[in-house]
C-alpha cells in the first residue's frame, strides 16, 4: 500500500485549515459529496454550481473558517483552469476545424471504402478512436451518428453491431487518453507526467476498446436487434462543401500533438539530462500547449484551406468552437476548487491515515472512489476531478509510471455503468431510437466493460512496471 509522510504532504499543500478529527472530516466529505449528488440529480442544478456549493458545505461541516474555505476553492479553481483551460480550448478549436472542414468525414469515408462485411465493426472502432482523439465525447457522438446510421442501413447491419464499436472508441478516448478534459485534470491534480500517461493510456486503450467494441457488439446485437431509425439520420457537415482536405493530411494533423507529446516522453527516458539541448527542445515542442497549438496552426493549412475556408471564416469558426466548452471549463475549474478544499481541510491526509492499514492497493482505491462518484452523479468529469482530489496525496511517493497509472485508474472508474443520471445515456438512447431497457443492455453494459477491463489492465501493468 502506498504511504505518504507528513513532510512530503506538506511540500505540496498548505497546513490544514481545520483541526477536525477523522470522524468529523469523514462526515464532512460524505456530506459535501451528498450535497453535490442531490443538487445534480434531484434539483437538476448545473454541475458548476453544485460543486461550488458542495465545496462550501464540506468546509463548513469540517469546521474550517468560511473565508479560508472560499480562498481554498478559488485558488483550486484558478490553478486548475490555468493548468488545463488553454489545452481544452485548443482541443475544442482543433475539433471544430476537423468537423467543419470535412476532415472527419474524409477519414470516415476513406476507411469505410476499404472495409466491408465482418471488418466493418473494426473499421468503426478505428474511425471513432482516431476521430475521438481531439474531440469531446458529445461532439464525437453527434459527428459519427450519421455515419453509424447510414452504414447500418445501407449495409443491412444490426445497429448495435456498428454503433457499439463507434461508442466504445469515443468513450475510451474520453476517459483514458489526454488531451481530453478528464485525464488532463487528473494529470494536473496528481502531478503525473503527461507523455508517460498518454503512452500508457494508449496501451490500455487498445485492448479495452477491442473487447468493449467489436467483441461485445456481437452480444449487444443479439440482445437488442433494432434497425437504424430513419428520422435520426441528419445531414453530414461536409455535404455542403465543394472540397475536403485529404485523408493523409487530416490524419497527420490529428496525430501531430500525440506524436509530439510521445516524442517528448521518449526523449526524457532515453536522454534524462535536463541540460541536454535535444531534451530541452523536445520539452518545449512536446509540451501539451505547444503540441496542440502546433496542430491548430497546421490545421489552418491542412484542413481549412483545402476546404475553401478564407481568412474571414477563421475567427467565427474559433468562436463557435470555444462557445460549447464554457460549461466544461467551469465544471473542471469547480472540480479543481473542490479538490483543493479537500486537500486544505486535511482530507487527503485523513485518507492516508485511515487506509495505511488496509490491504487495498492505491490504484484500486482510486478506481473505486471514481466508480462511486460516477454512479452517484452520472458525470465522468465530476467523478474524475473529485476522485483525483481525494487520492492526489497517494501519488507523492509513487514512481512516474505508477502516478500515470493512478490517473488511468481514476479515468477507468469514471466510466463505470452510465445510467439515467448521465446525459450521455439519453444522447445514445435518443439517437439510436432505443428504450431505457435497451440502452442499459447495450450502452450501460459497454461502459461497465470499458471501466472493468481498463481498471484490470491498469492493475496488471502496476505489477510489471
């Protein structure tokens, strides 16, 4: 079991703002999370407001001075947005460029043209995984649903045989692979190495998406055999464009930030000399900010220009890309505030004190906490940021690889069993024309498979690296 000394904890956090005992702190944590859950699920309050109120409730019940609780919350919010806000914005811009230019459709059509018959589910999971790298889950669903429905209809496939692999690809990228908001926030919270986390995330994602996608879709198609609903086939973005960017250029643009960040991680391992010029260069070009910024700038020439977008269309496109992420940024920031409130009230140290005699591994503990919050709130992002705040102190004496695995354990837990309190559940239900029971048999079970398989792989990796 991972342990943390008081000295090591003090190096990363301020002195606790309350002297409450473990019992009072435990009650405060449960009450704070309960407030968040009730406000989100019963009162349908936005997660940003719910996290803000829950943080204040946590501090008040823990007996901390309210002015210091407010300071902790705002400090955590500011630090989190400063750490990941620009990255989320750049990712949103790249995703908007990919969708509006027809680049996403070009990748879809190219891969589908070479696939057929039994290979179609594998083609769909490949498409979703590639497209899902720079896109938020909801955007990816909206983008790929027309393709899923058209392929199922034209090829006379079961909707679940095609749809489940696509959803699995998007969901796995969303939960495990940066630069998605959840993994980025967890990386920031536990001070993990982004390149190592990205590499291990891809390593875990590949077998996870195969099992939860093409393999599980065989069973899902038997359990729920429904045709593609005609009324839900919308127009694809590129149908109004005269030209689209090329397949190779589009794929290179999507993969550019991933290649740059992985290159930095590889150079850090091979050279391991902060004074070396090569390592210093890769530390810059492989930083997530520069990697994503480079992809956006390259995308202007590889995506927008071939599609006929002039300079006058660039600013409106960026504005449209940024608008939908305001809520995500606020939720992520409030989650960071909640995390800092947990730390500053001494909850992190309390968890260490209580769990040091447990036989449960730290990675499993992180997964279980994320699962509990996911089931209660329905939000993978809320589950990730809250769990990361609770278990962040566990990472202080972990190796670089195990800290990265801690992030992945949290991400895996945050995907567990999506049900009626998750917006994604209703998105899938309506687009695929399913009833609640059919959605649980397919989408909810698929999410659970992703969570369990990815969590299991993380624990296996922790034994060998």
